[in-house]
């Protein structure tokens, strides 16, 4: 298979590619921003600013209460993101059914987005139960990951990097390690959300150890949740550190991989700094929001990298098989 043939399989048709590429990239940015806006609503205590759903105080336009408008703006922002993603789904169904990666992403996104919208309504109607909120956050991260898949499949630079590095990385364990690190990052995000939802954020006064000389029976589960999150953070730090070493080493072959490594290193340093600030300064609102936003950015960066490398590996393998068979 020639390089031009591989390229034609990788990319959407020229008539829709610029629109889809732009929409996917902006959709990824707005999805991460929406996650941060949701965090602002939560940390400011305005989750029930609109006590009903989909209306707000029984009205399409809420009364002029600050809490109502904080939540209402969150809903408006969420509606805009849903429209962006719906447009991506529609474009995929119209023009990219022949691309299995694109089409499967659209199918899964349709299900996940529906679940997320329903969860948002349930979360409000039942007055913010912690478990629906926790699941809501986890599903939001899946939505962001699926949009990141579309970005990886449509951005020219990522497609070219995947094709360039596929053959060179076949003898390495980089791709599986990216997958392991991405999975660990998602688990870390879930444990962090559980810390917030269960009120475990300030249960441990010290870092990295908890610092409590004695834990009463009624607080043991809360301390366990907090320490599970911290242990998860150190596990992710280890996996990402090893991944960074492999990326920087592989970066000698391709500058794109080196850029991924440097970006991840910066994000991890920022995330650990924000985590320590949360403990030492009693979780200020701004650092809580940035902590979640940075965690989401690390997660989607891992997804971008995995899809880029996996797509490149798949196409290279297919090309080699066709060459042998031909």
C-alpha cells in the first residue's frame, strides 16, 4: 500500500475535513472548560441554584438570583458543548461510515452523551446525591476522551506522527505503557472525584502521610478514600515518569514524541503542585478547579497519544500485510 493510500484511509474526505477538524479541536477545549465550570458550580455551593430540571425555578429564564444564574450558565455552556458533539456525530454518520475508528467513536459517543445528559437531570432532581455526582464526573471524562479520539483521527500533525513512528516503535513497549498510564490516570480522576464527593478533602492535615495520630471508627472510610487517592497519585506519578523516559528516548527518533513528553512533564508538575496547595491551604476554590482541569487535560493528552500511536501501528501493519499479499 502506498503512502498516499494510507493517508486517504487516515483522513476524512477533503470536503468536510476542515470543518470536522476545527469542530473536534474546539469541542475538546470546550469539554474540558465545561468540566471546570462544573467544578466552579460545585465548589461555590451552587449545585442547586436551579432546583429543577430542565427548567430553572420553573422558568426557561431563571430569576435574578446569583446562585440560579451560576447554575444556569453552566447549563447553557453544557448545551453548547452537547450541540458541538452532536454535530460531530452527525458529520461522522454522514461522511465517515467507511472509517471504523471514526464511526465506532460516534456510536459510543451517542450512548455516553445520552447517559451524561440523563445523569445531569437525575443529579439535580434528587438534590445532588454524591454517587450520581461521582458517576457524572466519570462519564464527563469519557466524553472528553471520545472527543480526543476524533482530534487524534483528524489532526494532520498527529496523523503524520503516528505514521512516522509506527515502524520505529514496533520493537518497543511504548504503546502498551501509554495504555496502562492512561487507565491509571482515569482511576486517579475517579478517586479524586470520590474524595470531593465524600468530604474527604481535608481529613488528612499532612502530605504525603495523613498525619492523624488516631483515626476514629466513623472516619476510617473517609481517611481510606483520601489515602487511596494519594496512593493512586503516586502510582500514576511512577507510570508517567517511566512513560516520560520512554517518550524522551523515543523523541530522539521523532520530535513529536518529545513534545508529548515535555507537555506531560509540565502538566504533572503543575498537578502535583496544585494537589499540595489543596492540602496546605485548605483547598482554595481556584486550586480545586485548576486541579480538576489539569487532571482532565492529562487524561485527554494520554488518550490523544494512545490513539495516535495505535492508529499508526494499525495502518502500518495493514500496509505490510497488503504488501506481502500483493
